[in-house]
C-alpha cells in the first residue's frame, strides 16, 4: 500500500498544484520565494526544530529534536505563511502568468508541508496520546485552511485565465499538464460553486476530516483493546516456541505476567489461525477480529462510517456527480464506475468458484480427520495449511529459518535492486531515528552518486497502525533541488530479545511490495513536486509495487537470500520447487476475500445521499451486498469489514479495487521481463526511464504504453490467479 503524507490528503493543494522553471525568470521567482519563506520561518521560537531547513543531509528530519510541543506552533505558523503567500499571488494587479501564479502556488506552504509530513508520519508509525490529541485538534483546521485556498475566487480566476489561454503560453509538456491538472483540481474542489454551496462544502470537508481522524484512532485503539488474552500455555498448542514466548512477553508488557497475549492485525484473518490447534480459541480470535468497530463501546465505528459515506455522497452531488464513486473514478485510470463494476463482475464468479473447490478440499480434510463439523472461517487457514502440506509436502514453518529478516533485506531486496537498477545500499548510523529499531540507508547510483535515503521501519508495536505502507519525508523535485527521502513501514512481529526475526513468505512478499513503492519515489525525476514519485492515480500507484513482488520468488534472487539462518545452507532445491508449484494454491480464497472488500467499498460509495445505511444498518448492508453479488461462501469473509476498513477512510475510498486493476498491468509487465531475458540491467533501466522516473508528469496509461509498447493484456493476470 502507498501511504500519502496526510498533509497531501488534507491539503489537496499540495498534491495537485505545481509550477515551472523552464526559463530564467521562473528560476529567479523560485529563489526569491524560497528566501521569503525561510525569512518568515524565523518568527517561530528558536528552539523549534521546524524553524529552519534541516541541517542534515537531504533535509533529513531531526527526529532527535522534535517533541509533541513543536507541532501546533509550526502548524499554525505554516498555515499563516501559506495564506500570506496566496494573498501575494492574488493581489497582483497584472494579468497572470505561469511564473507569477502557478510557481508561487507550488512553492507555497513549505513549512506547513514540512511539519505535516513528519507529524502524520509519526501519527501512523509511532503515535501516543499527545499526538492523538493534536491530530483531533489540527484535522478541522487543516481542512478549513485547504478550503481557503481551493475556494479562493481570485486565485481560481487567475488559474482559469491561464487555462483558457494555455495553447498560446508556449509551455513544455510537463508544465502544460501541470496547468491542466491544477485547473481540474480546483474545479473538483468546488471552485465553480456559488457562495452558499461553497459554505456547505467547507462544512462537509471539516466534518469529514474530524470523522476520518476518529475512525483511524478507533481502529488502532480497538486492535489494542481486544488483543486476545490466553490463560494457559496448553491452549497455544501448534504455535512455535518463539511465537509462544512472544505472546508471553506481550502479556508481561501489559502487566499480565503468567498469561499470553496475541495482538490482532487489522485484517479479518489472523496469522495465528494457521497453526493453532485449539478450534475454540481459533473461533474466539476470528469472531473477535470480525467484531472490531461494530460491537458497541467507545471504539465503535459504525456511526462514523455511516456519517462519512453520507457526507461524501452529498459532496459528490454538490460537485455535480451522481455518487462519490463517480467523483473518485473520474480522476483514475478506470474513469467510470461502469468500467470497474464490469471488471469486478467478470472476476467474482470464477474466484468464488475456485474458493468453493478449495473449501471442498478443506472439508474433505476435516472429514478425514474425523472432525464432526462444517468448515468455518476460523478453520480455513488451519486446514489450508494441512492441505498444502499434504499436497506439496512442506509447511510454512519449514521456510521461516531461510527467511531471516536482515538476510532477506540485504541479500534479497537490495540485491535485486542492485542487479536490476545498479543501486547500492549503505547503512547509516549517524542520522537520528524516531524509534530505536528503525534503520536508515544511503542509496547510491551505479556511478557512486547518492540517489536517495531510505528508512526501514520493520516491526509491529502498539503505537503503530496496522498494515504496511510507504511514505516520503522529502519528495524529489528539480525545481526545489530536492532529492528523495522515502520510508517503508511493515508490521512484522518482533521476536523475543536475542532471537532472530524469521519471516513468513507472505511477509517477504510484502517487503518486496512496499520497496516497489519506495523505488517509485526514489527514481522520480520530475520538475514539479506535485508530480513526484507516487503522485499518480490511485489505481495505477500499486502497479510498480506489485511488479517488484516478482523478484521475491525470482530464482536468482531467492537463491541469494533464502539461506538457513543457523547452518548457512541454501533453501533445498526440491523444497524450492514445491514452494513454486504451490503458488496457485488457495488463490480462490485470496482473490475472493480481496474482491469482497473491493465490492463492498464500491457498493457503499455508489449509493446516493438519500440511500446511505444508518449506523444500525451498515453491517447488514455489507452482508446483503455480498450475497447479492455472488459471495455465497460464509467461510470467506471480506479481507476488511467496513467497520475496520482503514483504506476507505484514507485514500482508497471507492478505490480498493485498485490492487487488482493494477495487477493487470503488473502481470503483463512480468511477462515483458520474461520475454526480454528477465533480470537484465537494461530491462530495469528501460522500466525506470520510461515509467518509474516519470511520476505523474505524464498520463498514467501513456506511461504504461511507453514502457510496454501496447495496451495491457488481461490474460497474464487470469493465468496467475488461476481464473483462466
């Protein structure tokens, strides 16, 4: 998953506004604006580390100096500065030019972006009560600030004049796209509404910001509050000694010494269900997982979600769209709701049919063992692992010793990047981090020059939200003379002290996936920061990261990192072959649970404002929608139920379909690599030059065509998923 800095979500202007330096006068404007911004920053207290540009390399954040008390003053100063910068643009008496309107618009709010980038990164990766309180306070203020810019009539008039005259401005391709995207973004933000509608839009946006904050904080709080407490070690039969010790350590950390605690991840399924022999405990874990956010109590999200969807629908209609889904999809590569609905409708029947066949195999295993019960959701992972062991003669625990985390990262992740792109990674211990086990790497080009800095945050903790994501602390921009600092965040369970971190193959694949996002950010080579790196449509952004997953199982790469952590022996060839043969195993389940979440997201956001289910109705809406769409297998619930579906409260509302939409491009790209000799340096350079480095500076599907030489072909995806 790509995680945009929240300031870039809350302040749409920072995502979609950009500028140009295609001549000398533009460069001078950029320099002058930068000087003025730094001068106004001096109004902050001198001890505030946001006061001036970081003295560290590439403006690396000064994590060791930043404390919660620094955020609010910097936010307030940053908003005031940006409004003053906008005032300077709109107060000019002369007719607008690209250099005096678009450029200072792009350069505005640099302090605000700086503080918000760090703040929202910390509120996701390492939060606390103080940050939670600040987030609640700042969310409506940022929304209001955003609207003051997006709904500024004088500012839009200048942009509109330039847009209408764009053919005669002599802009290069990137600058012209910038102007067009800026104009489009203002209209989508309500710039053409009348005064009364603008006021209503402001109110909606403010409330949505507050609701989003409450939902995300509830999800994290609920996960922590419903962690499973187990009294007796015997109940944990099937788990490894390391897993049991980790559960004991977690209990001790919660002042429950002598007990065992299994924290929950944000997905419906939970890792422990694969090996736990105790069916009653499996049921308790699964039912607790599914109840999050919809069981009553202080962290219940149903009312928040219902109100959010209602406001989104109202906003969409205010802006001239039938539904929120129509509003969102206009700006994606899919473009229309019908296109996505048709795509899902074609995928759901074969996926569910596959899941039914898999369910029959699992039921047969249950019956063979004398189990007098019908397969349930809490049984799936446990019996799927049994079937896999029987069919392919290996289990996941056999693989773990070959996937020690540092070896996977250094000799897998980084090795693949070196072979394909010529990169080199050197760990840095002299730069500050926000948590002791976070690591920093300097990334070098083939010629020895520094390309970027990469931050790796591996481990799960109670202060960190679930899932895995990438974000940029500094985005590349030749205009701003910035090189990237990007970060990956995973949620790998931390082992007991002194023991190695042994990963599952799913965790390995996730690491490669998120690193694909990181490479997208690091390779960015654009002028405008708003087009930098992963600033592409939501249903395109997952494509490069999914492509990078292929190297996790590429024979040359796997052989380089799949080394037994104790013996140094490579993963046995015959075991490797069985692992590769099992790649299609359980794909019916995986595809069905994903499509179920994609469908409920889209179904909910296709409702008009007067048909939104109430808080009491919303979970029944989910159940009914799934049955009506053909998801008739109770043993495969959605990967995320609506009440803890964090994606759709962030940047993926009416957009969770993006993963499989992007996978069409991904699977076709993997075929291109295979057709062209696989892991060859020139192949990586072509992918980098034609697509990864371009960010959002060119229309997304044009980038794919530039890389592939044709339109995408869905056949490769159908074969991969076993749907052909």
